[in-house]
């Protein structure tokens, strides 16, 4: 499910990049659009993975070990969803 912020961002992106030349569009995407999009995507909570070899919790975004029940990954900022955790 896409957040209302992400929907608004994508509408803005389409409107803002429409009609710009290729080189300028590429620079805009690299410098502004992609970092903003990545930040918005990190704000959508993801369930952590569990490493089957050592039972550590792993961030689904960056793959690094995280503390159980942390709200965000301290390495990449990914919002975490612990709902349904039964350990």
C-alpha cells in the first residue's frame, strides 16, 4: 500500500520532470528526486527478517543486524514493524 505522501511525491515528480530536457532531468532525479523518494520509502514500516543461522534480527532494507523492538534501523533509518512478533 502506497502512503499518501508517496502518491503526492510521484504526482509532483511527474509534473515537475515533464517537459525538461534529458540531461537536466537526469541531474534533477539523481540530486533531488531519488534521495527524497528513498527517504519516503524508508518511512514505510517493514518487518525485520530473522537470520536462520543465529536468530538475529535483520533490517529488510540494508541487511544489517538490528536490536529487537527498535523503531528504526540505526544504520539506514528504515522504519520497523514488529507487529505479530511472538518471541
